[in-house]
């Protein structure tokens, strides 16, 4: 049987990493875990998870369509978490800075973002992010 590695951490099996979040059997216990699981959801085309883990106050009517469009456009390659501030079980907010590599039409790019997370109904939710660079060719 082939072991399927997790997109957010290739040294870990998907079933032991992000899959429990994607299937709803567990909730991410930190902002970083939510960010990692959202990255994996982009890789695996799990639109509902991305939509449902976006804070309700920032969900727009077009959000689902925007997520679907971004998923169709990009092929995600790798993720590197650069820094995490707050975002633990006891915090109300968290920040995660990351760098993700992806390809669009065969060309490599980087997405560098500082994401903001907030607890809502005792679950971590993505709020927004500052994008430092999206189309910086690799």
C-alpha cells in the first residue's frame, strides 16, 4: 500500500496530518495548523474546506468562485512556514507568515503572505493576509 504524503509536510502522511481537518473529524488547534491545512486544501481542491474556514465576517458572495478559480489556475508545489505569532490554543488571534511555491501554465512563482487568523465559535478561521509577493518568478 502506497503512503500518501501531506502537501503541507511531505515527511508526514496525509491521513495523520491534514486529512482529519479536511474530513471534519478534527479542528485545527492552532493558527499554523489551520494555515497548513488550508494550503493542503488548495493542493487537493477542497473548496468547501477553504470556504468554511474563512471567517464569516469576511466571506463575500464571490468567495467560493474566487477559490475555485485560484485552484484551477495554480498547481501548488511546496510550503515553507517562515514565522508564527500567537495562534495557540489559548490565543484569540494568530499570524502566520509563509512562502508557497506554485506553477501557472508551467511557470514557477512564489506566494509570500502574512496571514491573519481569529477564533470564531472556538475554531480558528482565516481572516485576511498581506501579500508580499505573488508573481515573483522562481
